[in-house]
C-alpha cells in the first residue's frame, strides 16, 4: 500500500506537485501539499498526480492512502494534563 508521503516523493516532491497542479488550473502552494500526509489528498488533484507519476499510482492507491489518514478509528490526541475539554 502506498502512503501519502511515498506518493509525494514519487511525484517529485511538494514543489513539483504544486507547479503541476497550478499548470492544470488549480491554485495550490507547496505548503498545502505539505499538509496532505496529515489530512489526505483532495480528489480533484488525483488526475494530476496520476499523470506526473506516469501511471505508477492508481485512483485505488490514492483512495487507500487517504483512508489510512482519515479512518475514524485513529487514536485521538490526548489533551495535556490539566487542560479543560
């Protein structure tokens, strides 16, 4: 299974992804791409990623990578001791 971080590396890094997405008409910064491993890759960028990865990733790979970071059974973050909920 691919991870979002491995997909970003395969695509040439966050700068290249931002440039290619911008060339495809999407306004995105490399800072936004940096957040993908935490929140997932929006599906409207998938065709660009598949293209720049020369078909080495599929929509199924992207879906699985997103599910891994978005799954509802992820452990919840703990509040610091003494913090109000």
